[in-house]
C-alpha cells in the first residue's frame, strides 16, 4: 500500500510540474505560440483549463502527501 501511495504521489508531482511549466508567466499561453499579448484579457480556453488543472493537481498532491505520511 505504501508503494502505491508513493508512486501515485510521484505521478501527480510530475503532472503538476508539467502544468506549471506550460503556463507562460505573465504573458499568457497565446504568446507562447506567436500571439501578441499586448492587451489584458481574461483566461479563456486552454489557459483556463491549465489554470484549473494546476489547482486541482496541487490539492490532490497535498492530500496524497497527507495520506503518504499517515501510512508510514
């Protein structure tokens, strides 16, 4: 059971790192693919999905860390 929790935590942490790196800090995802980004706008489409997925994976990582501590 302990090994499963550790492997799950590693997978979640790698996914969290990937999602964080996909987000361009302060510029938005549009400029990563050649967009202008000179105007302020709200998060839409892929940016919003990345943002919400990052929050969800952070919460999952937190609870998996707690479970990992309780199992030991």
